C-alpha cells in the first residue's frame, strides 16, 4: 500500500470514530469497517485475484480505499454504490485525495437498481455493507451477477447476527454456494459461488 492511501486511511479511521461518537442520527454516521476488516478484504481481493469488485455501501469511502488499493495490483476496478448524496460527495473527495479515482466508479443509486441493470456473472467479488434487512431480497440478484468462483463478503455478521438469520437460511438452501463466518472485525460472512454445480 502506498503511503498516500495508508495516511488517508488513518485519518478517516480517526474521523469516523469521532464522528460516530458525536452524532446520533444514523444517516450521519460513517459506520466504517474496522481496519482489520479492511486488511482482510484487501487480502481476499488480492488472493482471488478479483478484477471486478462491487461494493454496496460506500459511506465516505473508507472500505472502498482498501478495495481500490487491492484491485490496483490486479489491474481491476471497484464499482461502489451509495445513495446518500453527502456521503458520496465525501467519498469522491477522499478518492481524489488518495489518487485512486481511476480504479473506482461511484454510483449514486439504490442497490436494487444496480443489481437489476447488471449483466450475469459481471463481478468477481461483492462486498455488502449496507441495509442488512435488504440482503434477502437482493440475494437472487447477487448470485446472478457473481461469476462462478466469485466471493461475497458481508460485514457485521456477528455484531448484527439476528439481522442475518433469514438471509443465511436462504444462502444455505442455495446448492451452488458454500459459506462460513469469520470473526474478523464485526464478523464477516463469506459466501463462495462454486465454479461447477454440485
């Protein structure tokens, strides 16, 4: 990781922690992933190696920077989706400051619209860090746009376990996928789409 990105990540971590401790309105909180989660995502993207990454829930771009730094070594791109205009504005500033904008496409839209418009098997890696109550309804679309051998990662799978119950039940019933829970950060649910049907 270059020093410019590393320095900005430290700044954003401090800003996010201070901001979220101060504000009470959920929409104004940054709700960033932990640094450990960022490192974990980066390693997964590099290992795959993923060239087309989709992130649902940009916030101010903290996790996107981890993903963008990782895909830059794979000659890839991150498409990140944020529907809050102020957070999208902050994210664009951060991407420019880190000099990684060329690796990122920020879409201001509802995730359901993005999934509906995406072609089959478009993405190698999907990171869900958004409205967890929507994951169940998104699942058929997530599965469709993910290529065989692709990976889905969901944040907060331990900290908000109760919100994942119906979703994880649906994933377990999907023969083409395997999943596991990893105790990194606030809990990462990993879902692998098999290369061949079982």
